């Protein structure tokens, strides 16, 4: 029995009896990186990938044909499926790595209960149209108990995980024992793990950092330079701290890597899709043109709208989120929107 199987099956009998292994849900870059991490401890996984041609090529070459194709897998240790119900029915632990905008379409054909599953969200975002973080959505929509919902987060570009570069991640769960034991059994020489029970705070931080990275990209595209980006990121950290205090008023250090670290790597790195998307807007691309050229999901686009809706209840001042929202949904020109933001920072 694999380490993750032992961990998650040992505490909850209903989970242990609901399947025999771990399933990765999603076929993108982060799903590929997560699969590599899990296979360092698990003898076998089930992997749901939507497109049959991708599965066929994966079996033939031992590599994901579309994402992180430099990573070699032993496909004898992987059961591939394009049937979401098969993956859910046969496994007790499900690791969701699909971008949050695709979550509902991925689950559309699901008719197997999730109530007895232990679910790990390796994706960051809010469910569009629902304006709910992923744990709230699964608890309310699918009846999964909060203590069976985990969040894996931190500054972690898939490309660097694939290259075995040192990465620090946080596993969050309302049952801190599950989070702590998962950390002990998932870490390796290159993956360092920390446990937390700030599930809501970490989820919202994951949404916000994508929005702030999009703003950083806009500034870069406009030619604002590093000096202003430092001011932007400083104010973003302050804004994030205020929002998280309203969302989940528990003690936390905003400088911890799962908050500030994730914000910085997403705001500055050339791997960041949200930064790339914002940069294109700053250089004059239309929203549709930038989305078409990128061919990947920039979750900050959806997050800006969802956070604007959530903040109608929270009522926290969020000038950076408001600025990104105005660019994306009110068609304010990026230069005009950023000029207003610079004036706000002077106050």
C-alpha cells in the first residue's frame, strides 16, 4: 500500500472503503508535476485525462505530449482513463489539478458520490458563476465533509517542480492531523512541506495572487519598471492581509511563503501565466487576443470578477483588485487604470 493510501485510508474508514488508490484529475502542467510528486511515494496512480489522443501518445512515449514533455513516466505504474466516473469510483483520494474555470465542466458527467472521498485541491481559484472557493463548493454541492477536503498551495511553478528544483508547499486541512501527516509523507529532497489549518485564507490568497500578478504584468507591459512593481507588490501584500483577515480572522503571518512567497513568485516569474496575460494587455492586446495567443488559462481573469462579487459582502478596500477588474470588465484602458492606481498609492 502506498504512503498516501495508508495515510488517508487509516483515519477515515469510509474513505478507506471507497477505493484503493490515488487519482490525479487533470492533464495539464500542474497535474503532470503533481503526478511526478505523488509517484515518488505511491506505487501506482490513476490519471484522468480528457482527450484519448493525449492518453494514447502518453502510453506510447511515456511523456505527457502537451505539457512538461521533458518528464519521463513509467506508464506501467499509471492507469489512464478519460472516464471521470472510473477515476472517482476506483480511488479513495482525488487530487484535482484542473484550472478552476474548468472544474464544473470536468464534473458535469460525474454520477459517482464524492462524500466518501478524500479530496486534495492542487489548483487555485474560485468556481466561476458560483463565486465560491473550491472547498466550499465541494462541501455544499457534493456533501464532502470539511475534514476530508485539503488544499495544496505555495510558490510552485510546475516547470520548476518538473526540474527537481527546491519547492516549498503547504498542505491545509481543517483536520490539522491529516495536514501534518500528509506533509511527512509527501515531502522529498526537493519538495518541502508545511501543514496549516487556514484553509479559507490560503484558498483566497491563491485567488488574489493571480489578480496581483496580472496587475504586475500590465505594469510591465506599460513600461513601469521594477521600482513601481516593488511598490505594487508591497501594497498587494497589505491588501491581501486585509482581505484574509475579513475572510478568516485567525492569526497568520502574511510573510509566510504560502501567502507572500506565492504572491512574489507569481508576480515576478516569467513562468507566470497571469503575469504574461497582463503584460500582453499592457502592450495593447485585446483581452480576447491575449487569451487566444496564450492558449493557457490565466485564472486572474476569472478571479477578478469573483473577488469583486465576494467583496460586496466583505467590504474591504481593494484598489488593486478594483483596478484589474476595471481593465478586464469595464474596458478601462490599462494606462488610465494604472495611472489612477499610482495616484491612490500616493495617498
